């Protein structure tokens, strides 16, 4: 009966759309993994074979590069919702190769809504060029008598271990020894830093 | 006195403290050792350690002050032993030299402690100076608009005969965490001085 056939055809078409959306969402996630989340296991070949096995290599490369470029634009500008909608609408209105289909725009929009914070965090982390303080542990040791080195250490000594590391690299550990005088000096400097922070950051 | 855990000359009070340990009965001794090793496993918990000692003193009709001083002497042994990687045998010898009976409980606890201590850095350096600067990153080549505060620290560290600069960059939360931990370390040192 014509009615049922029509519904059947529409359902099939919808399923194909859903599949296309899923593949595109997975492609966007894969690109993010590779470009922003340092996942070295994801390659362009892997993405093609998993998500678009039927597509010709040239066609896939074009799709991949287009999505990657769009993601980069969105991430660099750290677009909010309004900016993103304006950006995507402009792209869908464009004809030819630079344009986007409505489904592609929807996939990008959904992706950015869920991944914006994480992508931004990754970009911020990459802008830190010095090692960051990943961890800190300490203990206080007691000394029984003056140390033979001549520095009078006849009191408690704090041993502080700093864990330092750059993004993607292994940690380096630095262990420092502080007597009470030194700890007070460091705390005094930190109080100066705090004062500076309060003056500049909270007044803007 | 020839001791493994330290090359320093111990004041007489330390010897007396170890003798006083012998005055405790077995149950009291075991309880005190448990308190001691709990602290050694979690060295930041100074307040808890002091609290437990005060409670112990109350329970057994002792004064808290002398007990704390006694524990400070007792702490020298495991702390020194860990730094020098002493064996159970060497600790046994030291405890005998100090005039106290080496209990199997102590040695078992110490063995557990050394297993945790393996892999800890033993190269300890002195902090000579600390310099800092901070600013706000407003943009980078990767992201156009940003507003993150970063603090750069340069620690001048003495390693042997030379100094070395150690650089690090902290976010504000990391700085406040660092400050908090240094304040805790200071509070802990005050408990012990």
C-alpha cells in the first residue's frame, strides 16, 4: 500500500541521515582527539577506514580538512553560542565547496556545545611554556644536633618535593630543604605575590 | 655511642627518652608505636599526631609535654634510618645501643615504611632565592582571546657547589595551593620546635 511504502522510504532516508550524522560527529571527535587532546593513536587513515570506508580517498581528505579548518576557526575564536550560530549560518548560505549542509552545521554545533571547555583547556595548557607545578609533597624532619656542615640546623627542617612537568612530558622532581627561617622568607615572598595579585587582578 | 641512623652527637635527653620508653607496658608501647607509624606514613598530619599523643597521655596518666618530647626523640630513629636506607638489622642494633628492646612490631612497621619510601628522591637541595613575575595572557597564536593569569617562579637552588635555576609557571589555583601547603609545613615545624 502506497502509504506504508512512503513511510518505509522516509524511515530509511532518516536512518541514512542519522548514520551520516553519527559518522560526522565521530569524525569531529576524532579530529579533536588528534589535534587538541594529544591522542597519537588517531590518524587520518584510521578515521577514514572506521567512518567512511566507502568514500574515495580524495573525497575523504577534502571532508577531513574542511572540518578540521572549521574546528580551528571556532576554537581559535573561542566562539560563544551566538557567534557560532552566526558563523555556521553564514557557511550554510555559501554555495559551492566552502559551504556546509544543514546537517554538517548541526553536527558542528552539537560538538562545540559539548567540547568547547575541554578544547579551550587544551589550548591554554599548550600556551604554558614553562613547566607547571603538577604536585607538591612535604614532610618535616627533626634534627638532633647541629649539622656537621656548620650551618646550625638544630630544629625542624621541612623537605618539600616539587613535581614539575611540561604538557606531554614526564615529571621532574626537585627536592628542597627549608629551615624555619627559610620557610618564613618564602612565605613573606608569597605574601608579596598575593598582594600584587589582589592589586592587579581584582581591580580590573 | 656508635649509631647507624645518625652521625650527630645525641644530647643526653635522647638517651633518657629511650630509657623511658622501657617504662611503658606492652599495650601502651604498641599503641604508641601505632601512633608513631601512622604519622610517618602521613607526615602532613602533624595536628592529628599531636592530638593523638595528648589523648594517649590523658588515658595513661602522663603529662602531654614530656610525652611529646619523648616522641620527638623517638622520631629521630625512623627518620634517620629512612634517609640512610638502613636495614632492619641496623635498626635493631641502634635500638639496643640506645638501651631499648627492639620490638618485632617496630621492625615490621619500618619494613612497610621503607617499601613506600623507595623511589623517593634523596637529592635534597637548598633554596637560595625565589624570584617571581606574573601577568595576564590575553591571547596566543592558538587562541585569540584569553584572560588567564599566570605566575612565573624562578627558584635559585644550590646543588652542591653550583646554583641552578628552576622555572615554573603556576595558575592562580596552583599558587594558592602551594601557599597553603607551605603554611601547613610551617605549622608542622612549629609543632616540633
